C-alpha cells in the first residue's frame, strides 16, 4: 500500500511526534509499503528528498525554531501543505493517509479526501485535543467546527493513550481508538550502573512551557533537598522555552544554583547520555498525549516520577516502575523525589520493570502495523 504521512514536524525539526512520524514511516517501509511524508521546510532543507526509502516533501512554511512552532507557523504549514498537495499526490499516488495532529495535519488530509478521495486517519498527539492544555482553550473552541468536520470524514480517530482517548471523546462526538506511541528499545538502553556514592540525579527533558510546571518542580526539588541532609541531589533540566527565565529566577531565589543545571537542548545522543546518568525522570506536566520522554527513560531503565494525568498514567504504574502524584497535593512530588533519593534499591527495581515494559509492550513495528490495518480491514 502507498502511504502519505502528514506532519508539520519531521526530523531534524520537532520533537516526539516528529520522531513518531519517522519511526512509523521506517517500519511501514520495512513491512513492504511505499511511504511518503509531507512536512514543513526549515533552514537549508528544501523540497524533495529520499531518506531511507521514504520520499519526503518539505512544503513552504514559516518556522523560526527547530524545536517549537506557534499558531501562526502552524497555519502557514496548513496553507503550504494544501498548495503542495496536488504535486505530492501526482508524484506519490498515495492510497492512504495518516495525519498527525487534528490541526494542523488534519486540514491537509481533509483536502486530500475532498479532491482525491484519499482516505485518512487522524493521529491525536496531545496538545491538539481540547482539555489537554489550559492555554489553548479558546483556540480549541474556535476550531471545533473544523476539527469535527475533519473527524467526520476520517477513516478513524486515533489517540496514543487511554487518557487522550477519553479527553477527545469528551470534547467531540466521535469514537477514538488507541494506538500507543512506540520506543526504539534497541537505541534507548540502560547504561552502566550508577555509583553507590549517596548522590541522586533527577532529570527533566522537554520544552520549558507553562504546562510543564517547571517552577513547581524546582520548588519541590528544594523540598527534597531539605529532606535529604547528607545526600548530594542534582536536578538536570534539559530543554528551553518561554518559562526558562522564571525557572532560572526561582533556582536563584531558592539557592539551588549548585544543585540545578540547565544545559539547553541536547542532541539525541546527548539526551541518551542524560537518561543514562539519571536516577529518575520527572514529568510534572498538567497534560500529555503519550510522553516520549517517559517511554525513552523507561527503556533506559530509569525510574519515573510523573503527574497523574492522561498519558503519564498509561505508562507509569504507581509503585511498579515509578511514582504518580496528584496536582491537588504537589508536595507529593517533593516527597517522591526524597523517597527515591534515599532508596537506591527501590529506584533500581522500578527502572528494571520500566525497561521490561518498554521492550514488551511498545514497539514501533507494532504501531505501524496497527495503523496499516485500519485501511486493510484487519484491525479489530
């Protein structure tokens, strides 16, 4: 079958959904399908390219930064994608389409359906679902008619977690099915054992966005430091974004400069090294799809502390491979950090169980096969 995947982000730009698009594309090719990708231009990247047997077309679109995109830039991808669709369809002759994000990927897929009868599925990723991000409430309301039109004409609406499925079905009268994200468990592997020197390293990796609650994380890390006399605690905050100045200010106010590092964005290899030197990953987000950083950390054998929200609660089983905390009791985050800091055996056991779960339950080959089966009729 000939597939077209539509996503405004594709490596080397973007984050979790970009990587998911690449891995699904690679696995579809491995399974004997023909695959093309319609994505956005950036920097020196231009027009057509062939990468590992995947035909990639980068359409004109506005984008200032590789790791993030604003609403205006997403709108520019919709316009560029629509203008480019006749050329893409003529060259690739797709038989099925997977659109990532209801918006901005959905409108481009809808155009393909209206003009070329191209069947498509919508892959929900998190921020495109009403209720997942408080800062997008009005945008989601304004876009409701368009989003529902996209869902109505789709072959299926796919969520990457049970929690995201519930959010989507609460907002729109269309059933969603769950196909989780995957992880490259052959790449994200545990490193050498951490030294038993009483030190403890916590890691956050992602965009510095209000939804991620990083100021609160810093405050709760200070609580853990105060509760762990005689232990060396360190927090590494990987990434960047609009809340970085506030995070840096709070680190200074709490006197944590010696305990907290902010290296900015890291390469894929550098991020792997960060996972391997961490004792736990912290994901204090107030909303998620299925967080790739949690899956990657699990695959590296790292225990996880995460907020009890959709996505996190799919991956983290409290007391098994990590700890969940409720935002009604943010102090539980600090207490959880202190608990893991004081119990190396517990966090090691949680990391081992997380690795087992990542390998056995989340493979990209399975994810790609389940998307293909939506169109072949084999999916039950």
